[in-house]
């Protein structure tokens, strides 16, 4: 079924809201009442809580993975230092290792990183040393090359005062064996990989990224060319894969099934993904097959409709064996609403991550609200304010394409200056695992 047909009632309400929002300071005109879904729409905060609980109840199983395969995953066990860092006193600079006050007699040879243990220095003696090299016993300081000179007797002099211990990294300066470096639940970033390697790890115990598969539904969707003859371009297929990747999932496939109940049932029950994401087909029209397929598959509906605009026909189901399905509405911005309402909390909880820290921003101007439901409105963050963007109807992507986040607008709207929760877009915050 066409996404526009599936969400026709939502689009009508949104159109009325958009007309009113052209003068954001005008009083809100009540939207036409709409029959609730058969099971009742879940309040938006509760829907996010249910999604997070579902991920917590079915967490990804920990595994040991080599360092080069752990990027983007989440630590399932604390990262404790397996060695002192550094594990011996080292030189922080290229220069001279010194013993006692100068001037210093210069010893032949030098000390290089990775070389054998150097002989101790005698009082008044100096030897060349490289960055990262082991400090000879009885060294009192390292003198940088650019701060040193030698005289005719080949004695070394310092051009500035020498302080005891300068430019020496003492053993254990960064950590001692057994120190907690990172707690379980920390995301594995490139810097974490470097820290783990320095601390002695060859592998990490992590929770793998959940695998996601996207099933794009609708006979009316084109994958190339201009819309024509009642056919429209598929905007969700190209968008959802990268979006889910940014939320922390490993996308294993995107399939286009059309409006085929049998193909949808086979795809849902046969998928190897931890999270199946469908687009469209979540309402009760003649070709909306998601609910019948879930009943046939014996799935448990956890969320069946959410009191949010756009995106209220979204759903969340448990398929069994730790697998879930998120059913997104077919309209693009409504689908984005479903991703941030249901998929993100589920993915974060499954990976062992806490909810994103809450933050608010004052809205720069009045924002029209829905009389009963939460609204998610694309905003730009500018001069510490959230600026609501136009083109925020359920079928529109023009607003979200330039947005920094989605403002959470309570029923009946918000006045200029009112603090609103803001949902970050994943690329605005470095990805889901933060």
C-alpha cells in the first residue's frame, strides 16, 4: 500500500498543523479527532521505555573478539590494565639522559627504544637517548636535544635549568596493573583499541553490534528514475541502512518485497537478523500485512501504535529467540520517528548501553502541538536555541535533512522560550554508541 495512503489520516492532521504553524504565535486550532488504534496508542515515553526493556531482556551474548574486530562494539567486561603503563621508566623526548649536576661527561653510544637494558649512569655522566627508550639506572633527568650543547672537551652543557625527573615518564604514570581503565558498557572506539593494546590486550570481551535486516514493502515503489503513473521513489531503502548503522546496528541486508503477505512471512520468520525492520504495512488497510504476518508467526506485540506525530502506526514485536521486529510507517519522516522512538532504545539496551543523556534547549518560537499526542519536530540548534524547521509533515524529508535533532513537543504545543527535550540525530553525536 502507498505510504501516503497508509498514513492518510496522519497526513491530514499534519497538514492542518502545518497551516496553523505558519503563524506560530496564533492559538492552536484543535485537530479533528481520530479513532484510536484498536489496542490504544502507547504514550511516547512509555513506548521508548518498552523498547529499552525489550533490549535489556534480550541482550547480545558476550564474546571474545580480536582487537581488529572489536571496533563499534561495546565492552561486556571491565577493561583492567594487564601491566603498568609505562611498564618501565622511559624517556619522553629525544635528548640526553643525565646523572647529577653538569657539565656532564658524554658516554659513547646511545640508548634506543626496544634496546637492551642500558648500563647505569655514573654521577656526572650523560648518554644519548631516544624517545620511548628505557631510562638507565641512576638517571636524574632527560635533557632535550635542543636545550643542550657540547664544548671543546666534549662535555655536555644545558642551556636552561635542569629539574630532577624532567622529561621522564616514570613506570606506572598512566596506570598500574589491575587499575580500571574503562567500565563494562563503554563503546569500543579507535582510541579504546589503542588503550587496550597498550594495556596488554590481544582480544576484548564485547557485545557485538545487533544485526539488522530491512524489509521495504509496497508495490508502488521505484528504485530509480522519476516518479510516474502513481509510482513513487523509495526513500526509505537508501536511508534506513545508513541510519541503522549510525545507531549501532550491523545491517546485513535490504530487501524489497512489495505488498506480498507470503513473501513477508517468509522473510520475517527466515531472517537471521536480531532486528527486522519493516517499512509500511502497519495500519489496517487491504494490503497492510504486518499485523497478520506477526500473528501467524506467533510474535508478541510489545507496542502497537504510539501517541506521537508523525509515526503513530509504528509497532514493536518480539519474534522469539532474542529477535525483534520494528514496524515503521511508510511515510519517510514518520519512519524516522519510529527509528528514534523504538529502534534506538532497543539497540542501545541490547548492546548494554544506557539511554542517551537527556538534554533540553529552549525553543526559539511557538510550536504548534497535537491536542493529544507528542509531536517530534525537526529543529536546528542555533545560538543555544532550537529553531523549528518547516517541511515537517510525515511524508517530508526536507526538514530533517537539514536538522540537528528532533524536538519533543508535548500535547497542545510549546511557547517561545520553553525548554524542550531534543533527540540528537546519530551523526550529530558521533553515532549511537556514545
